[in-house]
C-alpha cells in the first residue's frame, strides 16, 4: 500500500482487529442462542411427552366405564335391574373397582 501512510495502516489494522473480535463475539452469541433454543425445545418436548402420557392414562380410565356401560346398555333382554334389585349398584361397583385397579397400575408407572 504505497499510497497509504504508515500511521493510517496501523489504524486500519487496529480497526480490522476490532472487526474480527466483534465478528467472533457475534458468532459466539449466535451459538449460545442456538444452544439455549435447543435446550428449551428439548424441555418443551419432555413436558409434552409427560402431558401425552397423562392424557392417554385418562383416556384409558374413561374407556373402561364407557365399554361396560355400552355393552350393558345394549343388552335389553337380560338387564340385571329388571330381575335383580342390585343390578345397577353391582355394575357401578364393578366399574369402580376396575377403574381403581387401572388407576393404581398407571399411578405405579408414574403416568398420572
């Protein structure tokens, strides 16, 4: 650089050094933000997985009484309440016992 004075060249090298340092800091901050975003996404994924397990467990608890009541309600020829006084309480007890067993099994696996 024959046309540029020596003191200006020193100044330009200093500016280039500052530029390089700022560029490295920006790159480092970008990597830091990317890491934070990845960690946040992973944490959100774990939370959604736990929520989905809870929803599935609740669906399993609701499916049992729905199935029993559906089958029980469609059988008009042999309805226990027509011939047996304790038909409804017996069915409700069976539903309660089965749901309690399922709830305890799911609770043991920490799904609820």
